[in-house]
C-alpha cells in the first residue's frame, strides 16, 4: 500500500476498504504516521487512542467486507465535546481535564456501528464556547494555511485535521456556527444538518434543537458519505426519526443547479469585512454567469437575534451551572458570562425567545418556498490572529459581545434549517473564504446536490490535503 493513502478522499478510501485493496489496519497506520508528522505544527488532535482504534480495525477485518458498515473501517476523530467510551474527554475544560467516560455518545455509536474507527479526539474551545479553538487543557489549534491565524471553532481541531490529511472525515457539532466557521477558515466543507437527522445525547436537554452533530470533509461528496453513516434513527433521542431509503452520497454525485436562489451579504443583521465581501461577490458572480438565477434578498430575521441569545444562555445555565458553582476559577470568562446570562433569565424571557424563534422560522420557510436556496458568506471575516480570543470589530464597527461576529451562523441555527459551507476562494491575503448555502428543513439531499454544483463551478475544494504552513 502506498504511504500516500492519507491523501485519498473519504469516498476513495471507503471504496478501497470495501474492495480489499487496503485493510482497516493498513489505513489506520498510514493515518497514524501522518498525524505524528503533522499535528505538532497545528495541535488539532491532542488526544489519540490508536491502541483502541487498532483493536476495532482488527475486529472489522475479521468480518466479511459486506458486513463492515458504510465506513468499512475508515478512521474518524471525534470532537472533544462528545464522549467516547474509555477515552479522555475534557470539553476543553480544566474542570474535566481527567474525565474518562464509560459510555459513548449516540453519534459515536452511530459512526462505530457503520464501521468508523475512532482514533483521536479533536480540539475544541472550553464547552464549545467561542469560534476560536483554544483552551487551558491543550492550548491553541492553528490554521494550517497560516499558523498565525485562527482555525475557527468550535470544531476547529476537526477542520484542521481534515484539511491537513490527518482525517478523511471528522465529526463535529454546530451551535451558533461551529461546523461552518472552521470549515470556511480551513478551506473544507462543513455541513449543519436539520435537528434530528443525526442522533445526539445522552444529555440533560434532549429536546434542544440549537446544537446539532454533523461532518467536516474535504469536499461535498465526502460530506454526503459521512452523513449517510451518521444519520440514523435513535429512539433514545426524542428528535430522531427513521430515515428514508435515499443516499446523500448519490445526491451529491448528481450535482444540480438550484432552480433559483437568493443572495444576501449581511442578512440585514451583520457587518462583513471587505476582503470577504470581494471574494464572495466574485464567487456569486461566477455562479450567476453559469446560469444560476440569483436575486439579492433575505427574510426578516431580526427577531431571531434576541431569541438565539436567550436560548443559548438558557442552555449554558441548564448544562453548566454545576461547573460554575464548583469550578468558577477554572472556567474562562466567556463561559462564566454565558452561564450567568442564563441564570438571569425569567419565564417571560424564555416565552419571548420561543415566540421569536417561531416567527423567524416561519419567515425563513416562506422565503425558501419562493427562493429555493439562500446564499451568504459563511463568516464575516478572514481568519484572524490566533492570539485574539474573538473578533471585536467587523468592517470598522465595534462589537458589543463575543457573540456579535457569529450572526451569519446563528441566524440560520435559530431557524432550524440545514446549511453547508463550501470553499469559494481566497482573499487578497491568501486566506480561505467560505460560502454558506441554506436549504429547507430535512432537505439535505437537495442541499448537497446544490452544494456539489456550486463546488464544481468554483473549484476551490481540496483535491489533496495541505501540509501546514510554517509559522514565520
């Protein structure tokens, strides 16, 4: 087997696993060598469990190829906010620095049931708070295109692992923008599915719909392959539902131009920096020149801002109050702020948030009935200096809180729609920029087909992983 196996696409790797051209243990060993050669430069996969992974790969090899699942032995990293049985899981927090769970989260069970081999935990900010991946347990994850810049977050370690060939696919999660922003910053694909498509839990808030699990991948077809294996009915998750018989990968392999689309640079809510505006406008212009009927428009999502912030604060208080009471001195200021904001809430605040969420969801659905797909920049800024905790200014406008620069992400989150970020070009400074496509709830197949069409025209997805740039 060539030691270039780590350069294969996920689709190609699975095809070779199924054909017997490569064994699960051989592929795992190729990836191990790549991780050892690269991760010291970017700090994406701080916890590794290759011994556990080797046992699972050997178990799969003993099975007939047709019984190894959709992933057939493909190695996967899991975000350090999802439990993997017997593997250190810290949530990026000193309060849980030595935590080793006995059971895996449902999404991990789903991946392993389909022949995914878990070999590492990817880095995340503390309790996934903030879109810059750093914490006091493992330190900062660096952007492979420019290690002086942020990789985004909170699935930053996952995005970097995929971009640099340390993973074919990676599991991540998305609350405000946590799959999409790091995808944009690292020039990979991030898919936020509709709540309920990918099982999640166990947890104290099983009915919440803001945070979802999803994949990061090098291209749309690989993301579709990942979703085929991650999406399954899990009766312990009250939002989960039985899948139909279709294949997301089949949809992605049949790229389809949307009948119509809307484009909005700001959604009427967000400032966007000039380098991003320029790159995104060029990309949208190319799509229009290829025949996409694009109208500049957006739904009225103003009520969603307060709704999201209120419900986010509620979830932090509900899930992390005990951590605040027991470990306040170990928590970063942004986490403390999130929890304390939640503890101030009243029943009237929550009622208003639910009403706001309902109104913007209906506004988005009505809009998509008319316009089909909504296109925006994924993130409003280029990757920013890695030492900067969060973005405090966009396009000359000072921001009031560390959440303000996340608006393009959470304006979609609050509506419950699926969204995908695809690479759309580089800024004048050579940094990646992402394009966000938003589709109708449960319309992942159509969204993937549209994303594949845009991807083919723009030609910016990675045909081969990159070697991390050296820090100046």
